[in-house]
C-alpha cells in the first residue's frame, strides 16, 4: 500500500466578487502518495493552479484541511508555512523567478543557507552537485539573463531540490519552454521521480502528462477523473499517448 504524503479533506477556495462568492475549488478530498509523479490536468480556469497553491500552503484555503506530517497546513501561520516551504517542500514555476542579480550558483545555494540545516560547506557542495547534474556547472557563475530559458528552468529545479524536499510542486514547469528544453526538463523530472522524489505537477501539456504515474482531472473545482499509469518508458510513448488522449477525451478535455 502506498504511503500518503499529503491529504486534503473538504478543501475549498473561494473569493468575494460583486457582492457574491466565486468558488474555485469545492470540497475536494484528495490523497497525494509518496513516490508518485502526480499530474493535475483540466481546462483553463478549472482551478488547477489554485489547487496546487492551496495544497502547498502558498495560498490559504477558504475551508477544509490539508494534512502533512500530522499537521493541518490550512491552520498554520505565516512563520510555520515559511518554515515548511524551506524544509519540506520544493517549488518550480512556469516563470522561473530566479534572482536577477545573483549567479546561478547563488540562486541555488541561498535557500540552503536560509534553511540552516546544513553547514555552509555542505550547502556549497550540494549546490555544486545539483548544478553539475543539471548540466550547468560550466556556467554557474553566469547571471540568469546570460543563459537560455531551459538553463534557467534547470537552475530553478536545482534550487527547488537544494533542501532535499519531501514533495516537489511544479506549476506548468514547461509552459515557457521550447520543445527541446521541454523534453530536457521532463527527462530530469522523470529521472528524479524514478529515484523516489514525490512530485505534484499542474500542466496543460500532454508531453508532461505522459510522464505521470497518476493523472487527475479537475473540472469546475472538483476532481472528476483519475488514471493510473505504469512507469514511463520512451519505447512505449505512442501507446501511452493514445491511452492518455482517450482518457482526456472521456473527461471532455
């Protein structure tokens, strides 16, 4: 039986608008399992990113619970949430949000220094190892403006991994990349997942969806479908694409 790493119960998110309430997520029950590459899909405006932010504590849910490590993320204060995000969660976004006046190495290392769970030497060693793994060690002193979009995203992945997160959240991580860079990033995420990294990704990209071990479909703020897949294999990509497309069509994607 798979171990649950994150558990949502009756999760809801709404906001006031023109004297009424707009409901983005409505009463979602969801378990995220350790070791899975879970992908959430859905039409534009279905609440995918809102769901990701509510599950990670980046945004406060209106109602319900999100349990992690025996604690309810929804009830945490900002200091507790900041500590959780530094120590246990990693984040990758469509826009990389690298600090423009810091080198790639510094962008990766700074969250490690802030976490204070490793010595400065240990942080530097891990940052160097991650940048080497991402194929960026030869340009680690460059500023973000001096490298390509794909290199920036690989740097952002390294930054997300610096504190050895238990769960990695990815919001449209290939949305701003060309085909070649998209495949490079997806190969990295797939490899990390094979090594045991738990990943929760939101995407509209079928190429990203094909890497999932578990697909969830969101419609009008509710999870209406789920598809479990075997580990990704490039040799079986065509048949996998056929299966995923058929499932998405059944969801009226």
